[in-house]
């Protein structure tokens, strides 16, 4: 912790622009996986108010390898036994070695006469998309896995446009569930560091295993990057798969009749809580409908869902509950593969980037925005400016200003003509985030205004090329209180009386040293608030640099063919807003420690204190 420090960009490296050109090329290998658990019941401890009522034991795991350039290298595998996690780890290690072998083969370029002509006539680099200058040295870029000629490139662009050594391993809800079962085995089975992208010490957005045995002459090795598809597509697998084509599922079940295939195109039903031990997998009949009860929903499956399960059992000549779980697992894995590959296809067509390189949708859409707009945004290098702007970030106001209202008008059966007529109206403003991001936004040339006392913010146009954020003292005149009581201007983030946590409070109090954008301040003064003093003003240029990307996604959403695409393009816009607000100082660093830590980790993690409390439990 003593080594922690805030590092701001230097003056030489303060411009943010798109740089990840290698992510235009599709990741060649992606693994889609899922696992199944027996939910062992545990006895309640009478001495405590809380207890662990289930222990989840993994009994099977399945995965599908998708190869983008050779279907013969794609395929599904699974293993049902108590050692399935170690089996999975070994299979991933073997895959890493196979990918390393494929990359190091370096297939010769397939360069045709037509390619020669296009190469000689090219005016732009296909990697960075910038024009060739007179003295630029051109290179013929090709895929080392297939020999396919990709296009002309600057020499440096060609050197940096490398085949991916990362194999994404995709689970749906990795963060909330699957990671807890596999991370220990993945981290300890073979040599290589395990990097974490944590939310907390126990929940991870992603983790990456470096397979040290695959290291090459340049000290590069294959990486197994475990990612959560739910962080791209936040919906159930059943709902996601209902919108999309199912090419992978159809290829793996090509021997089935159309009727039987259609039975697998929806999410199946499974008696999770009924299977509390692996012995039940040997049962030779489907359990009754009551056995599909879930304590999470406090309900069993519907009659139609149970009828579907019975139909699957009969049509596929299933002999045991274990075979039923095998089919259920395979269907889930292949549906996930279809969903994720459809998602990748849509993103590559729309944005020219493969989301399989990224950890989350916000990270992907941020890069897609930088690529599409081509902007170079100036990053703040002054910590005072950073802290100043952060004070203006308070969150979104959400409240019930009037808890009860009753309409009284001639259209109602309870109308009382002796009382004044009144109406209730519901308003919903569309595209709030999109509208805001289409406005002129801070971009570059950040500096403090010297003469703040003679600054007249009220005359600045809304679309001025120069924008301002002010720190002011605001007076809220008493005569406005009744009119503004439902929704006061200038909310503040502070602790309510008697509370420990800060809340966003809309009050009628005067505000001191309030940080606010000039357009919001103009709105306040138009409605009667008074500015007592201006303390500081931050000035910047403000073109509408995000507008093109926002309008692109709005166009895509208009042309969307299903709800999946509509929701995707909406989130692609909203997630950009969230990324602009990200506070990187809130990120945490978590290291995996095996059993008794070494000296440096003992001091870093206060090991003597932790070990005294938890003893033998101090392990990975």
C-alpha cells in the first residue's frame, strides 16, 4: 500500500485516441463454457441466525471451442465426474499449447497478382486507416494462421498488428457464480501468473491465467482470459437465444430431425435442488414436477415447461438423469456460443472491432467510440482540475416529491363537481443520455480563468465553442421556496441527519462553493436563484465530439430487427456515459496468494493479524 500514488498523464502523453488497431482482427479461438452443480443440503446451526443452507458441488462441465478460420478445429467436449474441474483445466492447457503451435507455424502469405495490383495502388494503411506519405515504407500484412493477405500497412503498423495470444473463456455469469468453482484449479494446476480484474476480494470481473509453458523467444505466452458474457449481454440465456440464429447448435446436432432440433432451441428446465448428490444422476426416470421446485423463486416449473422436459426425455431416449443433465449442459453451452458469436458478428459489422478482446461492454463501446469519431481528447494533467470537476459529479436525482395525488375531473366516475378539476399526467422523456452526449462537451485547452470577478456567464451561448465550469456561492431567495419545494435546484451530496452514508439531497438551502456547469447555472438564475460570489472558473473548448457516435447507435437502433439489437445499441450509448464518469481511483488490486504467503505478501496483507483470526483458512 505504501507504493500507491496518483499518476496523471504527462504533457507528452495527454491525448486520448484510438490505438487498439489489432482488435479489428477477429480473435481466432474462443471458448464458451458452463458447469452444473449438485446442491447438497446442509443442516441449520441453532447457535447462529444465519447459515449455509446449500453447498454446491460441481459434477459436470462442458465447453465449446469456436475457431474463426477452420470449423474442423471447433467442437464440444464435456466431462461428468468429481474431477471435472481439473479435467477442464488440463484441456484448456492443451488448447493453449495447440494455439501456440498454430501461431508459431507462420503460414506463408497467399499473395495473388490481384493483391499485388491493389498493394501498389493503395493510398491508405489498412491498419491505422491513415494515408501513406511519400517516404513511408509499406508492408504486406498477412494472417500468420491462414496466410490470408490482409492489406497494405505502414511498417510499424504491421509490426504491431499481431495475432492474439489471448484465448477468451466465456461463462454466462462468471462473476456471480462460475468463477468461485474454477479459479483455484486454474490458478494452481500449472505454472504461470493469474491476474485479477476484481470488484471485491471475492468477486471478479475477469481473471487471466498466463500459461508459462507456452512462452516463446520474445517472452510472450498464451493467456486464458476468463470473461463474463453477462457483462456484455445482461439478460437470461433463454431470452437472448430466442432472438438469434442458432448455427452452432444446428451444426452440433445436424443428425436431428427438425422437430427434435426445435426442442433444443429454447432454454431447458432442470431440477437443480432435487439433485443434492451425484447418486441421483443414476436415476432412470424424470423426477415429478414438484421436484423442480426452486427456493429462489418459491415455485416449481409450469406445466408446459415440465411437459417440455418429459418430451425431451422421451424423444432423445434418455436413460438416466445424468444423461438428461449432459444434454441440458450441452444445449446451454451451444446456446451461449451462438449468442456470443452473433453478438461478435453484429459488433464487427457495426464497429469494426471484436468484443472478445474486452472485459465488459463499457470498455468495448468506449473503444468503438474513439475509433468511429477519430477524436483526440485532452486528458487532465492538473490534479486540482481533476478534483474540481469531480466535485461537480453528484449522481442522478430520483425521488418521489409528492407521495399521493388524486385526480378529480369529468372523465372519472368519482368526479365531485363541487371541487376544482384536476388531472394526473405521466411523462417519459426519451433518450436522456443520448441527448446530453450530443451537446458540446469538454474536449481540450483546459485552463483557469484569471478574472473571475468580471465574468458574465449569463451571456454565453448554449453552443459556444468555449465552455465553463464554475465554483460559486448560490443564494436561494425565501420567496422561491414554496414554488420550488417539489424539485429544488442544485442538489448536494451530503449525510442526512442521523445517517452514516451520503445521499443526494435536493434542498432549498444556500450553497457555498458549489461546482456547476455554466448552462445549469444559467437555468438556475433564470428561475430566480442569485449568485453571491464566483470563486473559480475552469475554461475549455467544447465541440459536440460524441454526437456522431451517439447518432450512429441511434440509427442502428432504428434499423434493429429484434429486441436484442435494440437493447444492445441503447446500452452502447448509455455505457459510454458511464465510462466518461469512471473514477479509476476506485479500482482495487487483488493478488492471489497460495497457502502461506511469502515475505512481501505477509506485510502487504497484514498476514500475522489475519492468520491469528482465521488460521488454516488463510489460503487461496
